[in-house]
């Protein structure tokens, strides 16, 4: 055997040994990586199970608290209904704003009566102390309802799409409702989370949806409740029904925006006509205070002022009725 053959054999043996060493090293590294991955998965699984248990307990506690509060307010009758409705449309912050505004209005009326700006007769004192705070409460409540409806409807079609995709993936409707409540912001998220908590306690979905319809009071959401009820009773494709409902809700939302744009001129005119008397009164106070003080210092002027206020309110209500279009 020549020297060249020996060198060739040595090179071949070295290459084989080097290949085996590389294969062994790669196998060791792969096993270490697999061990680390399995260990990490065990940690994550254990942590997720712990977190899941904690979350379920928190959801149950929140659902039980909400159920107790609902039963207390349901026993209050009409007053409890309005308290629930106020929590729905305004939340805790909206409730504080409304009660604060009513209290501030009541204190302002007492101050005006004390200073003599409002005549103290047998009918004016109870009328002012009752009607003024009540008017402020009704005005703020309706503003909160209108804002709630606009924001809720802007999220409802996306929520329908989310439930549709979840149904296509085989996720139950109850879990889909809870997922919407967890991932959507207010005002839609808290309402769906409340429905999910009620379903978590084992309440019937028909009863839960009926309570939600009474709280929300929106025809579009009532369509969704009817859709779920019919699907539960008669069967059929929930995905197709929710998809069609989502399209209808979007079309109704676009129509509302179009009508709002068409009536913008009338609403702006009403606002200008409402502010014009106050602007003229302020200008007269600056230019000729003695001329306008007759309205506040004489009985005839005060009667005329009250008549003007009543006529102005009637005019504002009439303009709003004409300029508003319900869809």
C-alpha cells in the first residue's frame, strides 16, 4: 500500500468521524432544545390553568354581585328600572354627572329665590324647585341615551361579525358572547360581559336576552336577540342569519348618518333661534340696563318674562321635533 492510499484512508476515516461527531452534537442540541420547549410548555400550561381558574372565579363573583344588585333593583319597580337603565346608558360616571347636575340646579334655584330673582309666590317656589331639577335630569338622561345609542350601534355590527366568525370556527354562542364582552370597549363590551356573566350562572339564554333588550332598548339589538332565540328553538344556520343581520345593521346605521346630515341645517337654525333671545338680552344689559330691568323688577315684566320662557321652550321642542327623523 502506497503512502497516497494511506493518506486517503486516513482522510476518509477523519471525514466519517467528523460527520458522526457533528450528528451526535446536533442530536444533543436538539434534545436539549426539545427538553427546554417541553419544560416551558409545562410551565405555561400550569400557569394558564391557574390563571384560567382565577379568571373563572372572578367572573363568577362578578356575576353573583350583578345578579344580587339586579334582584334588589327589580324589587324597586319603576325606580329600579330607571336605575338599571341609567347604569346602562351612562355607567357609574354618567350617574354621578346626572345626580351632580340635579343637585347643582336645585342649589342654584334656592339661591335665585333667596336673592329675589324669582318671585316667591305660592306656586312659583314648588314649581321652580321641582321642575328645574327634573328638566335638567330629563335633558341629561336623554343626552346620555342618544350618545349611548350612537356608540352602541357603531360597535354592534363588528360584534355580530365576531360572533359569526366564532360560530364558523365551532365556538358556542355563549362563549362567543363572553369573548365579545372581554374584547370590546364600552358601551357594548360591558353589556355583553353582563350577559356572559348571567349565562355563566346557568340562566336561560332567552331570559338573559330579554333582560338585555329591556336595558338597551334598541331595535337593532332586539333583532339580534330574536335571531338567537329563533335559532335555539327552530335550528338552522346561525352564521347566515347573523351575517344578514350584520348587513341590515350597517345599512340602518348608514341611513341614520344620512338623515342626520340632511337635518343638520334645521338643527343649526333651531340652535341659533334658541340662543338669539339670550344674546339680545345680554346686549341690552350692557347698552341700556335700565331699559331691560323692567322685566325683572316689575310684576308685569316678570309675567312677560315667564311667558317668553315658556314660549321659547315650546318653540325649541317644536323645532327639534320637526328637524329630527327617526330611522
